[in-house]
C-alpha cells in the first residue's frame, strides 16, 4: 500500500470515529472542557450534558474563537461576573456594554439538579417583560460568585424572591457552605461549572467598577484572552 492511500485511510478512520454532529462540532468535542485564559488567571469550565442546547452552542462559539478578547463587562462583587458581548472587544473607556451578541436566542433548559451555587456558568438573558419564555442570550453568560447564606437568609429568599418556592435541602446545604445566588434558581439556565480556578472568579469579582450607573463595568478592563477546548483531565 502506498503512503498516500494509507494516509487517506487513516484520516477516514479518525473522522469516522469522531463524526460531525452539526455546527462545526464533532462527537468528541462533547466530552471536552473549556480553558478560559483571562488577565486574572485561567479557569477550566465543564459543561453539562443535561443542557445540550446550551452546551453545544457554547462549544461552537469557543471553537470559532468567539470569546477571544471579550471583556467581563459587568461585575458585581458577591454576585457574579458577566461576559460574552462581542461589542466589548474594542470598547472605549466608559462605553456601556451588554447589548451585543448573535441574532438568535436559546430555549431555556431548566433542570432542578443545576442550581446557582458558586462557580456555575449560566446564560444571561433579557427580562421577563420582553422574554416571558426566559430564552437565553446566544452568547452572554455569567459565572456565579455569590455569598454564603444562613438558614434565615434562605428562608427570606424563598419568601420574597422565589415567591414561596422551597429550595431543596441539599441545595440549602450548599448555599450555607459554598455559597451562591439562590434567588436566580429557576429563572436562568445553568449549563456548567468552573472545575478549576474558582479563585479567579473571586479575583475578577473584587475589581473596582463603575457601579450601577455605569453598568457595573470594571474601571480597568478584565479580558478573556482566549477560550479553547481541552481534553478533560
């Protein structure tokens, strides 16, 4: 067998074992993590198989380098850090951000097993008044920092923020130890979590910002240098 034929057969074997599944993704991509390098350090994000629409969309955007050079444009300490607006790549100082993204949304994929504990990644979206089905932004996401709650604090969240809806006991335990943002449960799609680099979330969350009047934008840009798929360790 000559070398050219052997090469063709080898390529065919590799691609048949790793078939395309649409949107530029291959089957093996679904088992990879996302390495997100920022100027505060590196985070490793693992996406959830329980939210396949959000998982596949995020993987697709990462593979096309959509998030490279994007800013964390909205940061609130003890709450979350938000990114994914492509308009932020070349934004001037003080420019209001948060409206950019692709022309599509993603249907909500709520799952009670995925809740807003510290370190999860969830999809940003427009408010209920214009988005009653709670569809997610095509690209904008946030990573939860949150805070640690007491039982009394969680009781208050259930009464006033969740309108009487009860948090599962195992979720309460996590909110009392690791922390998070329980009032967002059931309102935004959680689709993965940071499995390495939670300290980077804290570091970004603590930067000085413009405050609410300025869109909570960091006074000094916090940038995602690159996001790429890596083999799951």
